[in-house]
C-alpha cells in the first residue's frame, strides 16, 4: 500500500511537471524529438525519485545524505552554468600561463578603449625565456608556432611547416631572392587561405616559404600591419583585432 501511494505521488508530480513545462515553454512539446527528450528525462527523474523514496523508507539517514549530495551536484552545475563566461576567461588565462604561445584573450582595457587601438578583443603574449614572442597560430586550420619578428617584412613559413599545412615543396617555385641576416635566401610566394591568432582571423594572407630549413616560422610586419593595432607594454606583446 505504501509503495502504491509513493508511485501515485511520483506520477502526479511528473504530470504536474509536464504541465508546468508546457505552460512555461509552449514549444517544448512542439515536435516528436522534443517530446522524446522530455519524456526520457522525466523517466530518469522518476527512477531517481522512486529510488530515493524507497531508500528513505528503509534507510532514512542514507537517503537524506544521498539527497543532499544530489542537491549539491545540482547547485554546482547551476553555478558553473551561471558563471560559464567567467570560467572560460579563467581557463584562457590559465592556458596562457601554462602555454605562453597560445596567449591570453582579454577585453580591451579602458585606456585602450579611449585610444586609436580600440577594436574589440586583445591577445597578449609574454616574452619567453630567450627574449622572443612565440605565437601559436592556425594556418589553413593547422597550428603552427611562429616567432614574431619586426625585422622581417613578410610571414615566412619553414619548409616543414609549409608541408604541414599542405603546401608541398615540389609544387612551389623558389625563384624569389631575398637578403636575410644569414645571407641570401630563396623563397616561394604563396597566399594563405586564413591565418588565425585567438579571435583574430586574416583571410588571404600573403606569405613566403623558405627553401632552407628554419627552426621557427616568422610573423613579420605584413601580418602586424593587417591588424587593427599592436603594441608592446613592458614584456607583453598585445595584438588587437
């Protein structure tokens, strides 16, 4: 008899919940897929309520502890959802500390918002132990680690990085002769479909591919000049959309 009463109360609660959902969200039961999802969720909820009710009858103390644990889990999930944007920013900052080349994506400061640099979000990169700024960028969808070189005119890919992004050496014409700090080099001119650094996306980016091996590919002034703005503050490089 007791179990029948519990089952009746659970069914009544579920029916009331369905009516409440339909009243608060008129389109929640508008199509078959939505109805299946709602009733599947309610089915799991009914099993959970039934299990707690049965345990409460046999082991009240254990049931209360289990109920408190589920309530705590629900509160944590609600808290995570409510602060999901702040959590994303914290995650970006932690990633920027652990992997400096990925940078830290931030909103522009009030000072920057009042300057000629204002254009949306920023990506900040810390100076590495060798005195360089390393930037992890996606070239045609593939991650490449670049060194920022203000002394270079162009974006320059190493032969290995060029192969990684699908630019085969046999299809390139290394006919351009350029002067570098290490002497004369031969490069091939290409256009990258897209080059992405954090929220910054540049389509149709002209670049060079070096014929000789390089330790790192380079982001030169042609890239920096395509940005809305860039600057160095202390030991931090700031790129702006």
